[in-house]
C-alpha cells in the first residue's frame, strides 16, 4: 500500500481538459465519500456538497467565473460547502475543508478520472448559491471540475524541501539521522 | 494503485499512543515532502514546518496544550505553519494547509507510522513560537504528533453520505445513473 499512496500524492495533477465521456454518479459519490473521511476538528464534519452534471446548470455556473471554459468542458462539478451551523472555528473548519478536498482529488485520480480545484469562483459565491438554490447557511469553499482527462501531460513544481523547514530540534544520540 | 489510495483514505485513524521507537529524520522529511505536494492557490506553497524530536523541547511544548501526554509520548512532532509573507487569501491558505496536513497524515500511515493532528495547541500559539524561536511571521496551523503506533484499534465514524449531499442536478439521458 505504502508506495502507491505516496506515488498518488506526488503524481496527482490538476486536470483542466476533459473528454466528452460522462462521469457516473457512483464515482461522484465515491469521491465525496473519500472527502468525508478526512479528519475535522471535534469530528464536526462541517462539509456539504452539491453535484452538478446537468448541462444547463453548468452553463449558468460557468458565467460566475473566469474559468468558464473549464466549467463548461467538465462533465461533472462538485461544489464543496461549509454548513455554517455545523462550524465551530473558522480556521479549523477551513483546514478541514482543505483536507476533504485533497482526499477528493486523490480519489478522483484513483478512479481514473481527473479534476481541478477551482477557487476563483468564490468571488461570486452568492450567485453560485442562487443558481443552486442554496441559502447563505452554506458557504461555498470550492468547486471541483471532474471528468476523464484528455491527457496527463500537466507539469507542476515545488520549491526545495529546505525552504519549507524552518527549524529542526533533533534528539541527541537518537538514530534519527539514520534511515 | 487505485484501490490502495481509497483504502488508505478510509482506514487512516488518529494515533495517540506510540511506542518508544524513534522516527527517522528521513521519514519526517518524506512526510513533509508529501505535504508540500498538496495543491495551493496560485501554487503559493505558503506552508512551513518545524521538526522536533528533542525531548527537552517536546517537554516545553507539552505544557502549551491539554494534550501534554500525547506531545510527551510522541517521539516526533511536526509543527505546521503558514508564512504570513507567502499568504494571499486567508480562507484559501487555510484550506491549502488542510490539504497539506491530510497528505502528511496519509504519508505517515504509508510509512508504517501513525499520527494525530493537534489543534487545541493553537490557543497557545504565541508560546509555541517562543519555544521554537519563531517570529510572528509564522502562524501556527497545527502540530502533528508522530510515532510508531502502540496499536491500531482506533475506531472512527462518519454520518451517512446522504446528509452531506445537499443537491444533485443530473444530466437527463446521460449514463450518470449507471456505474
């Protein structure tokens, strides 16, 4: 198991171009199931979701973001929400949503699909709620565009590990230096 | 690959009781590497980390949280930070941190280790920064306690999927209903 989980984490890429093939409801439900198995503070499970494959609804949603081409081109969308009535701490609930979305992205690839995490659409979150018929109790956190990848040529990069590690306090005489 | 990634997501549990065996620096670096391969808005990679295996530093940190027994009992800690100078949007940067931490938790299990995500310690984040010698440029997001699990008997639960799915807009005539 170990190797493939790390491999999945390192090889996952944002997919923005999809074939016309539709995504099954079973797969979308599996992706959401992976999301809800993320940890949350006090296990409050504050996340909520809306599934959209309907073309007319996707067309309306596409008008709420700069990335309309992606929204229109993706056969499936999952809008990720926080339920304000289930929240207990803004920072921790936003973190939990991030953990949930990462699980969803990893699950998407595990199912042979591809996805991209759309955040710019949050600028019009009231409009998105209006289109989806959701009250302000639900705070839009992201939209995932999901489909069958046209290709997997996407590149990504990260800075070197050393830049991110601010401090290291190692136990003297431990075998911490050895693998 | 697919099955094991979903399995990892569904079987991961918070580990709070560890053996005395130390954790190698190589494993801690691998866990952080998995973290930084999470997605972030504009790929700003705002996360930073401090590694602590030193017993004296762990003892000091244990005094900053209700969960001192976990902090003392874990052979390794990774404090996860946001670099305020690298941030661009509070909500999205907090989400990115959550995605990063979820990768770290999955990587920990993939390496045969266990971890728990500690959030209560944020109440004393200034004190934690003082102990670690970090300025207020770095905003503590979580501490992960990491080690070799004493056991893997932990249970967890989630509400039913239906509770989380607020709306479904399905394309008529598509094969979305079929697996």
